[in-house]
C-alpha cells in the first residue's frame, strides 16, 4: 500500500507540474496571431474563427505547447497514462482477469488515439509514438496476464 501511495503521489505531482508548465509555455500563442489559424482547434470548434486573443480557449495552450515546446506535454501525457495504469492495477489487484480487460480497453483506446494523431498536422510524431508504445505495452501485458490466469486455472482443473 505504501509503495502505491508513494508512486501515486510522485506521479500526480509530476503530472500537475508538467501540466502547469505546458499551460504556461502554451500561453505564448496569445502573442503569435499568425498561429491562431493552425493551433487553435478547440477555440475554432467553440467560437468559430479566432479574431482576438480573448477568443482562444485555455485548451489550445496545450496544443500550442505540444506543437512547439513538447517537453512538458510529453511528460504530462506519459505521467497521465502511468497514473491510469497504476490506478487500474491497484483497483484490480486481486482480480487479474479484470485487470487484463482494463489493460485491453486502455490499450485499444491508446491505439485509436495513436491512429487519430498519426496524420495530425498540428502535433509532432512523438505523441503518435508515445501512444503507440503504451498501447503495445498495455495490450502485451493484458495478453500475458490473461493467459497466465488461464494457464493457472487450467492447471488447477487438471491436477
């Protein structure tokens, strides 16, 4: 329990710091009106065309930071995925089959996200690679966990 708590608090603090710094770095979009057309997808969905800095959504700060200064957004994405895996592991600690299903769903979602990001002109390819690698990790771990449980239950039946 203590190991989980230490990991959770550490990664949560890392997530909040990286989120704050990504938001701060992305706020420079307010000073670059030539980027408003290309780096404000949330504002364009919510408000239509962006004409002034007040039309820009806070979410677009993260898009701009991910596009031009990707260090903190990458840390933010990585720590959030790690938090999801950690929470799933702790929640399904005694139910391995459910944990395998959880990882299967998470891996499928990350695969879908990497598919969406693949052709993105706004984001760098690093986010595609991160989502794809975590997807492969989740799907592989889900398969190993599921078949380990399957083999264990098969061995118990035959003995």
